[in-house]
C-alpha cells in the first residue's frame, strides 16, 4: 500500500475548496441577476398592449385664425358643439368644449395652439373621457384614446385647414 504525501492531500482539499467557492459565487451571481431582472419587470402598466395617451401634439403650417376655425368646425362635426376660444398669451390660444354626456359617459375636448414660428403652430389636443362613478365627484376619468385616434382627429383638422384656406382668410 502506497502512502500519499500529506502535502498532496492538502493541495487536493485546497483545490476542491476553491471549486466549491467558485460554484457558490456563480450561484449567488445568478440569483442576484434573476432578482434584478424580476424587479425590473415588476412595474408594468395594467395592459401593456394598449397605447393610451393623455394628450397629443402636432405642428401645422397655418395661421392661428385658420387653425382655430378648422378645430372649431371639426369639433362641431364630432358633436361637441361650440367651443369656447380664449387667448392665453400673446402667442397662445385655447379652445375648450363643454362635456357631452352619453349615458354613463361624458367627454370634452381641449386644444391649445402655440406659435412656434411665423407660419408654424403647435396644436396640442386633450380628450377627457369620464365614466359615472359612486365617488365624491360622481365621475371617474378613463383613458380611452390611443395614438391612432389622436392621429385621426389631427388628419380631420388638417383637411379642414385646407378647406378653410379655400374659403379665404
């Protein structure tokens, strides 16, 4: 029977201890990465497939007067009635409709027109939709419009701007 050198046994134990330590470090690192990944995914929207938008903005090459007339006409055609127009500042106007109630829902639209340059105006639309609720105000705000719906409204406004140009200032 051959006797092993005690130093060789010690080296083997040292090597296997290092391997255990490496395995432990790799496992710990994997757990930390997994936890970070899960925590990063923890705060997701209620429904990630919907593209709800609070408000939307588009730039038009027209005078403020033409844009106000175009938006007013589009709002009438959509059933919002007459919009109140107020001058917020020297280079900014705001249109706002009253709430239109349909059953359990009510909707109003606001448009802000800001002067960017001599011919360009930035139009920001905000559509507020509320549903009847048992809360203190009686209404609860719901976000129903997505980017595509706002784009459709902006397309209608753009077409109406061309019609207003045809009528003349």
